[in-house]
């Protein structure tokens, strides 16, 4: 699909079919992430974790429920989560490097007609629970910042028009 | 251009021709930025400043001896207001990535810049001229313009763990 159409089409999908995305789709998402703008070329300071394991999801949902009291899965029971982590200490740079990787994956997912959403709230609960965090098996010194939930859509994709204020000098 | 092609072709361009981009292209780049995902839909916590005034650009360029925006004829600053959730950085990055991909798609060169932001934040005069609304802080900048070279995309590797 044309880049400009994909940028317009991307929107947050929060309901997924049970079926997991295929290997080829997953590999394109990861390839897109690797092409993101990462400050200082710190690609070795970024880490991706693909989670497709039901037991891990169940544990996450349990921990989230305990922490927030919310019954609903904060990752929308997506069959694939791609968690983005970093060992960049400075939050200002860490957040931006994660953001560009995330956006590249969202655009790639949209191009592949997959549903996706950028999420981070659920990680707050996971980070608080040592055992849940261990399930991510992150390299020493890395912390999760955000994730992409992705799968086959089980709700209509309705792109919205957003406005950000601009001034010209 | 196909999405994956634009994603793969995007490179940091560090040299620009002395020729301004068209208003139509600028508008397309800005619109792409506006379509980025913003946490909790708070698009009103984001702001974009387009700088094309030569004197002002020179003033910014003179903040240090180093090339901080590679004399790009257009500098786009993305600012954000942190609502307490710390999403300002990720939100800005999504706006930035959309703009740099849109620029690549249009055949323009672009570069994601951080150093210039630190210098602007440290300079009260320049910060004042940005005329940002209360609470907004510059987060990142995009240099954009025409370039005369072909740039070879680089292959980057990010380590992946699979939990199946």
C-alpha cells in the first residue's frame, strides 16, 4: 500500500480474533522496527520481545487485575504483543527511540491489513510484579517502555482525522 | 511509494540544497505528523512549529560551532505538554517518524534531531520566539529539504526474544 494511505489509515484497533498473525507478517513488523530512527544509532540499546504464549498472557491479566482491579485485559487479549525495551538511561531519548519503533510497526501492520494499538499502561502493573516481569526474560539492565498489540481485526477500522496546532515562523 | 520501501529508504540526511520545499509538500508532511497515535487522544497536548525564516534559522545555527540541523531550509519542531503520564516523548516520536517517512515518500531528505532541542531549551531568547503556549516543551526537531545525493540505507539489527 502507498505510504501516505497507510499513514492516514492507521488507527487503534482494540478487538482481535484469536488467530495469531503468521510468521511472514511478524517478520515484516520486526523489520520495520529495525528501520526506525534511533538516536545516536543506539540500535544495540533497544530490545524487542515477541509474546505469543497463553500462559504468559494469563499471568499478565492476573497481575493487571490484582494491581488495577480491572477485569478487562489492558492489552485487549491480543494474540501477539511486541514489547519494546531499552537500556538507555535518559528517559527523554529512551521514550523517543521506543516511539519511532512503535510507529514503524503500527504503519507496517496497517499496510498488512492487521489491527494494532500502541499500549503502555499494562506495563506499569507488570513492572511492579517481579515474577511477571521475569517472564519477559529481558537482558540485564533493560526496562520495558511500551508495546504494540497486534492481530487480525475483530472490529471495523475507522480512521479519524486528527489536528495538531501549527505555527509558522 | 510502498510503505516498507519508505520505511527501509528512510535515512538521516546531513546535507541540503539551498532551496525551499514547496508549501504543498510541507503540508503533506505536517498532515502525516498529525495522523500519529497520541496517547489518550490528547492531540491538543501537541504542537508543531515550522521555521523557514532564514535569519531565525541562522540564529539557531549559531548556537554552537557544530552543525545542529545541517542547514536544512525547513526546521520543524515538535513540542508537547506532559499530562503527568510521561507520554510526551513517545507521542512526539510518533509524530516525528510519520513526518520523516512522509518526507522520504516525497523524495525529500530529512533528519530526526535532538541536540538542537537541548540548545534551544537553554536559550531563553530563541525559546521565547517559538511563542509556545504555557506548559509546552520542545521535544524533537526534523530537518527537511532537498538533497542532491542518493543515500544508501543502512541495515540495523535490534535483538529480538520470542516467548511462544
